[in-house]
């Protein structure tokens, strides 16, 4: 039925009808505190629940594109929809307070819940989605997840975004880049320089898709030269992801 969460009312939009961020775009990633709208960059990535539609509209008025951050792979006890996720969907803690990995094998249960979150992003006017914690299969999730489980789940997320006219970024999950490159419009990466893995993101750049990258522990002098040579959109951030940034 058109409009039912998790089921497309229309066919997915062709790629040309949604935002396609190109390599080299500067960006701001802020998940903590009121969004500092003064940063002169073309792309903002902000918390989908915490950011009002008025902020998205104000950023659009300045010519910015805006990405909707949501957690798509872990339960968070502080979100307003937390009660919708049954105990059976919740596994081991993921290292962040109040968060537990999802059993991503239960797609039939998770898809409508994720669809509702993506609907929220769309209703607020976001251009794209950044789904976090989408590599549970190689973590201690509390479930016997396989790489195939993760591919199926991540492709489901990509379809939800595309059905709603939004782009979607592949967050980390480096091992599955070759399999998922065609499904995702850009990448978001944390600490590829710290772990000497940035070259693994090159398929996105070669496909004309942006890679939005941050380092927390390394200073810009340690990674910017490589980032520029690879075509990444890189900056140093604090782990709490407040407004502070030091771009390459």
C-alpha cells in the first residue's frame, strides 16, 4: 500500500534525481550541541532527531546540502522511538553508553522502524542519510551475523533512502565497499588514516562519489597530504563531534 512505512509508494528515483556529492566537497559534521550554521562549507552532516526542519531550511537557504545522521545498526535508549525496538532486537553493547547492536537478520521487524526514521529525515527536508553502525557482522554483536546478513541489511537501507529521493552514505564498513559501491552514493569514514586504510576508499572516488572523512587522534599534518592525493574530504574532529573542526 503506497505510503506504508517500509514499502515504496513509487519506484526508486533514478540516481540523477537525487543529490550526488562529488569528491572534494568540504563538509561539517556536528552531532553535539546546537548546529553552528556559520561554517562556510557546502555540506553539513547533523543529527536527524535533534535537528529541526527550520535548521535544515536555514542551511538550504545558504546553499548547503544537509545529511541526516541516524543510528541504523544499534538501539539507543535515549531516542524518542526507543520503545518501538523489542528486547529481541537488542544484542550486546556497542561500546557507547545506552546502545546495543541490532539483530539485523530480523529485517522484517527493523525495516518499518528504519523506514519511519528515514521518513523523518525526508519530512525535515534532508538531502541524504548517514546510517551509523552498519558493520555489526564483524563486531561482538551478540548474534551470529554473517557478511551476507550485513549486505542484505545495508542494501535495504539504501533502498529506503533512494525510494524517498535521498542519497545515502556507506559508513565505514570498508570490507564491503566492493560489494556495496553501486548501492551507496558516498562514503563516510572515521580514522582510515589512523589505521592505514584510506586507499581502500578509492573505489568511491573513482566512481565520482565523495568520501567524507575524519580523524580524531591524528593532527592534520599526519593525514592531509594523503587525503588530498586520494581525493578525500578530510578534517580533524573531536570525538564528541561538536562544532570544532580543522579541515585539510
